[in-house]
C-alpha cells in the first residue's frame, strides 16, 4: 500500500491557502478545505483509498474529522487557472443542483495543486455495478457487498436509465448557459445507497485550458461512447451527449461494456451487435442473461430501440433529452423507422485509413460554415458550456 506524504511541496495554513491574494473573494457557497485536512482524510492519499483515475485526475475516498465520508478529486496539473478564476468557476458549478447530479461540497487550493470535494456515494459507479469488482478500503462499506458486483434487477436498471436522462435533460435544457457533459459513460454515473444515479464530472471543463486534448489514446474505451461527428471532426453539440447516453442505455440493458475484445469479432462492439439484432428482429436476445428472464420484454425492447435512436449517425435525427425522457417513461411513441447508427467501427476504419493519427481535439473547427455550436473557450476536458447548439 503506497502513500504520498510529500504530495505538496509546503504546508500552508487554511488562511494562507484561501487568501493567496487579498483581492480573492471568499465564495460563500464553496467550502474551503485545507490540504492538511484532506491528507488526513485520505491517510496521505493512500493507494488503498484511490477510487480511480480519469481525464481530470485521481479520485480518493476520505473521511473528514466530523465523520463525513467524501470523494476527493485531485485535479491534474493541466488545470492552470488562477485561484480567483478557479473559485469563481466552482461557485457557478456548486449552484447547479439536481437530484441526479453529484453534489460539490468544496475545494482545496494549495499553490498549483487544486482539489474538489464531493459527497461520497455508497455504491461506487455504475461501471463497477455492471462490469466489475471493486474492494473498498477499510471503514467504507458497500452494504456488505464490497468485494462483488451489485446485482441490478430490471426495475433498478430502468430507474437508472430515467435518472441519468433526467440529469442530462437538466444540464441541456434548464441550466443557462447550457452544459454539454462530453464524457457520459458508466464510470461517470455514481450510485447512492438506494442505487439512484448521480452524474459526476459535469462542469469540470471550465477548469482546464482551451488547448488541452480531451480524448487521448491512454483513455481506453472512451472512444466507444463518442459521437462520430465529435470523434472525427470535433463538432460538439448537445447531441454528442445524447449519443453517449444511447450507448450507456445499451450497456445498462445488456449488462456488457460497449467494447469487449474477448468476444468473437462480430460481437465485440455492442452498438454494432444491437443494430444487427434489430435488423433481424431479435433485439430481446441482447438483454442481460444474469436477469434470468425476469424483465419486461416490451419495455426492454423499447429501451434498446431508444438506445439506437440516440446513436443515429446524423445528429439532427437523435432525440433531445426531454424527448428521450418521455420515451423512456412511455409518454410518447417511438418511431417505426430507425436508421443505421453511427458505429465505432466507422471511426476505427477512418483511423486505420489515415496516415497521421486522428487527433481527438476538444475544440470544434473554427471555419465560418460550422457555427451551429459555439463553445466557450473556457470549456475543455469534460463538460462544456455551449451557447448555441442543435
């Protein structure tokens, strides 16, 4: 078990950490933690407390002095904002509140090192519940199930689908300016004690510089969630999130990851497999076998069809998140005509045919003709503020 007692170069008092500049305001809705407090909460950021690592940095579990359990995200060094800008952006993010979004408690600023403190969710991520096993540190329970995957019954899966859709609908249609998450995937959906879903990492784009590459070859698997127009051409709208949600929907129903190289070639890519089964009229066979047939057949087929609708190759054809919520709740009908979705193999073929590797840039092309999505220059590496989108 590895710990990092020298994580920071120097120790600073709480007042020194916050008051780096007398002109820096103390934001009333953002609690400031000291690095000492967070080091103690995580046992010096011990590897045994590490929950995971992503585009933004590492996440650790911690327990504060009052006994409260929290998740602490140590942002990567790519976040180079000044303290004033950092706190101002966090003030905006902390005001975005919804039942299906992870709550931001506060932050820590210690020189160039920045950390975010979120509420800890008991059942880890949806990815762990669907695909894997995660032993939790001593003192952190998963309702007695810390060493095995949570069994998600059919009703719970439907609840998770609707919850994530509601969270995205809020970010797309009720927050101003609009927030496009850009990294919707199973590992960014956290589950509370009641297995209700909470979207994490929304709004973090504004904490990173405008030239940071969001998608890199080291982020294995993310490509499977990316809308083709975003992955290939960097065109970003709310419909990119809709595409990612469609892939997530297929994962929740099928219980398998979007890509599985252990399977025969024709079955490795979930979306491609779903499309093949749809064409042959056998979508039901894609439903997770661990459910042992205990699910609503009509509802399962409806969810899978919605997943295909959300992943249509042409962004304009994909439904909005408000329409997606209505379809999930059976409040409106699903059209009979579903066209071929944008498949991961199409993107992979392009990469193979291209002499130079495809660069997955976060910034959309800046030609005058491509003005349907104006993206804030502050928004990078995760959620993005979009002023005008499809």
